[in-house]
């Protein structure tokens, strides 16, 4: 009976049985997912992807995604300024209201002050909410970018390994 070793499929991580008659660089298919591999007989038996074209395509798609995410992140960061402008406007509004108060009788003054408090309070709440939403969006984008870059590095590594055999 022919001896064999087992190696992991690069694609689905299933065990692939590699008979000893298969030499370095021979092609073998994964029984689970059908991915074609080349055999690397180093210190340990390894499999690398036989046809790197789908990996290159995936890498290209991945890089495009990273670019798109980074553009989204730049846009999200750029719009941070709006919140600050909003706060500036709220301050100007309050100062303007305070300036008006001197000319008003006391009941009107109280109503005005109440109106300012409510209006600016709501405004600040909304600005704060938008600021938080943006920060969350930025942190989510940063996570997605990190994941996509990691995926790119893994693909690059697989392509490099496939090229060596
Ligand atoms: Zn497989």
C-alpha cells in the first residue's frame, strides 16, 4: 500500500491526502472544495495554490475595497468640521439672544431665555448625536480597513508562495 501524508487545503482548510508518489510541484486537487494545489516538499509537506489568478483577482478586488473604504473615511473625517460650525452658530445664536434681552420686558425676557435654553439644548443634543454617529462610523470604517488590509496581506502571501514552486 502506498504511503501518504496529509496537508491542509489553502482554501477550505480540509485535509488533503498527498500520496508519496507525488513529487515537489505536482498538482493535486482538494477533495472537499476542488481547489487545485501544487505540492511543496520542504521540512513539512505543504500545499500552495496552483493557479494564482483567482487570488490575484481577489487581491485586486480587496485593494479596490480598501481604497473605497479609505475614501469613505476621508469623507467622514472631512465632515467633522460641520459639527464644529454648528456649535459656533449655536454660540452666536445664544450671544445674539443675550444681546436682545436688554431690550425686552421681564416676562418676554424669561420666555426668550427659556426658548434659547430649549433651542440650543436641542441643537447641542443633535450636534452631539451626529458627532458620536460620525465617530462610530469612523471607527467602523477603520476596523473594515484593517480587516481588508489583513486579507490583502494573506492573499499576497499565498500568491508569493504559489510563485515560488
Ligand atoms: Zn479545499
